C-alpha cells in the first residue's frame, strides 16, 4: 500500500486531504500469499500425526432431546430471584419456575438437549445441555457452515459462524455458537486424547476453589441460616445468594434484602465470603444505597445490579460503591467485554462460557481481563467447561469457580460423572479425561428424540 503522505514515494502534485483517504483505500490490494503458497491439504511438509487424518470432516449434527425422571425432595425450587420485569405487578406475583416439571411425590420430569458433532473418523464432540431456541439455530443456520468442515479448525469455524450472524452477535444466536464451540473443543480433545485444559495451556493448579451459589433456595432467615451453615460445613469458603426484592418493593423490600445479608454474615462467620446477586433488577440510586449498606456485612461483591446494556449506570455504581461490583453474565464476546474493561465498569467479570461465545471466546475475554488486572469468575452454567477454562488460566485471572447447587442437579442430571465440589474445591483430576469429559449416562434416559426443523421444515 502506497503512503500518499510521504513526499518521497508519492506523486509530486499536492493531494487534498479527502483525496488522500480515497487514494489510500484505492491502493489496497489483498495480501499476496506468494508463489510458495499451497493448499495445506495437498502439502506434505507439516503434520503428520500417524493414525490421524489431516482431513477429518464433520458429517452430521445430532440434537438429542433426552427425557428422564429425577427424584428430589419437594419443592425443587423453593424461591426465585428478583427479575427486571418484577416492576410490573403481574410479573412480581409470579412464583417459582415450572422447570423441571413436578410429577408429584418428589419426582420431576427432566428434559435436556445435547449436541453431538459427528465426524467421518468416528470421533464425536458432545456439548450441552442447550435450550430449544439454540437447537433451532444450530439445526437450521449453523449446520450448513459446519457439515463438511474440518472440526479441528475451531477458530476458523467460530469466525465463519460469527460473520454469518450479523443479527445474532449477542443473545440466543451467540449462545448457539457457544454450544457448538464447546462441542468442537470436546471433539478436538478426544481426537488428540487430551483434556481441553491441557490444550489450552493448563493445568495452572491441582485444585480449583469453588463457591456455592444458592439459586432457588428459600430466603426465609431460618432457612438461610441453616443452608449457609451447611455449606460452610461442607468446606465452601464462599457462598452467593439471590435477592428477591428491588426498588418497586419499597422500604420493606430493602429490609428483606438487608436481612438476607445480615443472616448470611451471622451464619458463616467472618472468614467466609458472601456474595449477593440482583440479577439486572435494580436501578442506580437503589444499587448505590444498597451497596453502602451491604458493606456493613463485608459482602465481597454485588452482582449485576442493573441490566447489562447500562454501562454508564455500571460505571456510576462502581464509582460510588464501597464493595466490588460484578457482572458480565449477560454480556457476549470479546467486543462486549472490551467496553466493560476499558471503562472499568465492573470489578469482577463473569462471562458464561456457554453464552459468551464458547471456550474460544472465553479465553479471549480472560486475556483481555488479565491485561486490565481484572479477575474472571465465569458464570456457572456448565461446570465441566468452566473447570477446563479455569484450570487453563492463571489463578490471578480465574481465582474461583461458581457452583450453582440446584442448577447443577438439573444441568448435570444426564451426565455419568457430574462434577460436585468436595471440601469446597474441584479437583482438576476430575476433568482429566479426553475432551471436556462429558459422558451421557444412558441408564437415565427413559425416552429420547432427535430435534430437527428441516426436511420437512418446521417452526418453533
Ligand atoms: Mg448471576
């Protein structure tokens, strides 16, 4: 590309500023690969791992919806968290989620969908669970990009899926890309016979500290005191709980929120971390007011006080809070997190690997965060994928893993070897298996079907 501003190499005649821009653009040419470039598939100078093809191809994607029955003391969900839509009375009065569906007598119907990525070498990548919206996107939109492609070229496939998603850079579409990315990493690890954390550069440690997240537990003070004490007795050195009230609930709601923090601190003692989550549901004045009051209970962080889009609000809360502000669970990709870290809008970043763009993107977010000295504590949708990521990162970047106690009972129900922290830690040896280590427990599957919206076309 010619530099028109350099008198020694450009035309001698003066060029107007606007002309310079056009001139530079006009001079752009694709980078020449040069005469030595050749199709890698036809080359013979690199590789080769004996016994492994250099041209493995994805042959099919299966979306297996599994159905089984879980036994659990009633009720499974004891309480729900505060939600942004609770400012409307008709939403505020809604109860706990109906999933999993109660069959009565302490039995619950479990339905989970897993993605299988099949190849012509017989290696299968497994990922999930995922929801039906993501399955639809994978089956209809991402399938043409993936079938026939080399599954080992994960970065390339991610880029192609992303560039094909102009309207899907965040939300369900990015969550679908995340599911595929995790499945490709599982496949790559199985193909190489290595756990993913090793492919990513770990292990950075032998054990990962875990904190217990109490989503779905009753927040009646006596219940909180009992459960929090049990968690400490189990070895956890941190626990996170979820507010039920917000600005629309007035002074009484604020008292209930503060009572939760007071009860927790009284129950766990001074040396155990307590964290509290407002799940996007507050506003700036309420958040700052609460943060100042929560400081009395030495709360480690206040999570997602406002909606993820409100970056200026996060900055204002963060500047005025005596306790750490965390968030990012509902943000996506390196570009979404770039603004958070550049503006120092949060103190702790919480991307979810199955939502933010997969393992590939979570690694980039960790790299970005480490450059700004910000810790990453991934949201705990998938304990396996999260453990692999954390085990590959510096302890200063990823110091601790979230373990959602009830959520994991649902999400790991169909897994043969679900991750459960012991003595408050996750042993890295637990995930020392090829790929991500996910394996379905076929004995728990009562019925199953393949989800598909193709041939004939179906719609959600
Ligand atoms: Mg959260």
